[in-house]
C-alpha cells in the first residue's frame, strides 16, 4: 500500500456510506484514485505544480470503502470526520486481535480487551514536509480513556510495531507534499 494512501486514510474522513449512495461512491472512489495518481506523478516532476489538491470527505470515504486500504488487524468499520484542524475517527476495534500474544497484568491496560466502539479526536496538520498529529482524547464505548492508560497502551502495543506513532506524531509526508490542511470535510495538499 502506498504511504500516501495511508496518510490520506488516516487524515481524512467518513467511511460509512449508506447503501443508497453506493453508485455515487464508486465515482467518488475513482475521483480519489485519479487525485492520488496525480499527486504521485506530480511528485516526479523536476518542479511539482504547487496547485492545491483537495481530497473531499466523500472521495476518501468511498476510496476507503472500496477496499483499497487495508486496515490494521483488529480495526474495522472506520468512520473519519474532518473539521478545521481536527480529525475524529470512530471505529470498531477488537483489542484482543491487536494485543494477541502480548498480555499485560497492568490494570490500566485491562481496559484494552474485547471489542469496543472507539472514538479518537486529534489535531492534525502538515507544514514544511512534516505531518503533525496530536491525539487529544480517546473514548471506549463513550467513556474517556485516562491519558496515562492511553500512554501505556501506545508504548506497549503501538510503538513496538510503529515507532514513529504515538500521542504526538511527526511523520515525513510523502510525494513532496509540503503542506496538508484539514478543513471542513476536506484535506488540502500542496506539493513543492
């Protein structure tokens, strides 16, 4: 999977598409694919065209629903929503699949067992080629996870597999993307 597709998925928006919208979703998924292809080709130019590329919530939703992105083990039914500077993700998560083979006796980590509806609120933006994501809060089944428990979970289960990810993440943006701005149900990318 191309890292740009992963970034687009993580930074953008809604996956839940009603059955009545399926035909429109196919067109939106194709539109997203065309925009991703443009970004990849533009990055190969000696001087990329700095005209912003806007990925809409509908496009990202449809693209994600199309199966083009593989979700991490244990994560399903993701729904992302973008507001200015903020991305909120809702997902159904099977923590037993995520933590498989690595149990802890720490009572703070006992929260992370079984299947739960998870909501994660983040602040996200990109500038000078670096994406910044800060996790503001995490809720399991509507109950906020204490920051210390969240930090333990990230250190124990996320960082060993993805050392670049955490409560505060700085990620080098791919494809010569210089800036990324999360807006109202859209993401605007500029390449340089």
